[in-house]
C-alpha cells in the first residue's frame, strides 16, 4: 500500500508526516479489505471510506489519533478526488443526530426571521432551507450560489458542486423559499455573501452559534438539518439508489445511522447486503 503515499508528498511534508501517513494507510487498507472494498486508490481514498475507518476502524484510539489519521488521509484523498470542502457523512457506527420535529422546524424558521438584518436573516434561512430541504453538507452550502438553484414550474433543484457533485430536488415544503432565496442572491453566494474565508471548516457552525434566539428555541445545526432531509426520504420510502444519489453518500450501509430514527426503515443488515449486491453486480 506504500504507493498510496507519493514519495514527493513525503519529501515535501517531512519524515514524521510521511510515517504517520504510511501508518494510517496501512490501517485503512486492512479496514477496507475486511469489508470487501477494492484496493484501488479511488476506492480506498474515498472520503466516505476514510470516515468509516476513522469512526469505526480505530477502536480504543484517542480522538487526537483519529484526527491525525483523518488529516493525513484527507491530504492523500485530495490528490485523487479533489478537496472535500467539509467532513463527509460518516458510515454507520457514528450516531446520527435526531431529525427536527415539525414543531422544531417551525421554530427554526422563526429564529431565522428574527435576526437583526436582512443578510443574517437570509443566511439563517438558507441553512434551514438547503439543510432540511436539500440535505446539503457544510462545504456544499458554503459554496452554493443563487445561480445553482434551478426552477422548472413547481420543481426546484440544487446543482451541488464538489467531490459529491449531484442534482438534488428540494423537498416541496422548502421549494418556494429556496427559489426565493436564489432569486434574491442572483449569482452571489446564498450563505453569507461577500468576502469570507469559506474554506474554514466551522464557517457554518460558528454562524449558527451567534444567531439571536430565545433560550427555548431549537438549536440550529446543519448536521440535524441534513439528518432531517435523509430521514424524511427514508420515511417516504424513496428508493435507496435514488436516495444515495441525491445525498452524495457512497455506501448504503451509511444510511443505517439515520434509519434508526425512522420506523420501518431498512435494517443495517439489509443495507449491507444491498452494498454487496452492487459490488458483485
């Protein structure tokens, strides 16, 4: 597996970083082989595979060690798949946050509407609309522009760029607001338009923490918004292949962490079997 760590990368980064990367790659390769993942660079260095390894493949390791391995593997993956923009959805094994209830969703819309100026109101609403309505990850939301939102009649879709590029139909309750936000933004960014350090991984999280809200109001997090989007589709019986496509998730087994919140959703064993059939077929 040494070929996964380019020699030029080691010379540029120094011997310690090269050694850490090599150790992380060996562990990743063992983890992937045990799960039937092909050994090619494009498979092993898939961001979802890396997340699975860091979440479920390092039992007993300190969180700092997991973070070090994740950083080393992300640097290698960027050369294969491009920059991730954000941490991808972990595989089954890490608990997914609970989806927002209908009452909480109404509360989040009220929080967005209560912000002190139009720019903050629009950005807060964008988190709600494109999180719950389209399931975007943080980096995807940060990169989103008004021109990426397309309306055909009543159907509104989001063209997502980045490593998990895809087209996502916005769910009906949020389609109108998504189109309205896009029309107001034009070609500008929908979330916090203007100059900003958009590569910062906590860009969305830090904004959400500063929202003015009643102490009893639900806390806005994009992870719970995305969980709500996925759980809504699981509850509606959206075909698994379609759900994987619109969420940008590579492995059906990753859905198990969300399915635990949805009565009647496929069990983890069923999702794992679906993955195996896809690899075999």
